[in-house]
C-alpha cells in the first residue's frame, strides 16, 4: 500500500491543522512540501483521479497567479490548467491527504479524517 501523504504548506493554517489532526491520531504522513517540490503533471493527474475532481476544481481562484495567468478562461483545457499548477504550485488547493488509495482536500481540516 502507498504511504499516507499530505501535500502540505506549513504557512497555511488549514494545512497545519490537518497535520495536527493526523498526528493526534498517531498517523505520521509523508509530508510533501509541494511549494518546494511541485507535483509533476502526471502526479497531478493521479491526485485528481483519486480526488474524483477535474483540474479546475483544484485551483485556488483567489491567488494572484490565477488572475495574472488568465486561468478563469473557460476555453483553457485540462492540460493547460495542469501545466499552470505545476509551474505555479501556489495555485493548488491544500492540504491534500492521500491514504488507502483515496484522497481528500482538507478544507476544513477535519475532512482528512474521512479517509481514516
């Protein structure tokens, strides 16, 4: 079985909260510092499959890069959105927990408990 992974931004209160909830339950996930090590496009595709979401649903629409890159354009295809998330990882919603062949976005942080 794949290791439990948390795509984590230590500056994000939701991400820190999710990590704390996991640790309180004795779960020490592999912490993926996705801002420092942006997920590859194929890794993003795999995450989206586990989440059951289209790429647009993983975008943080309030980020400056979202507007600056014109990502609100409905004509942009999934590949363009995935490339943007890889090049600008701040655009990726967080935290994301992967556990037991499934994934969830930890917003609110308690959602990570759904996979345990």
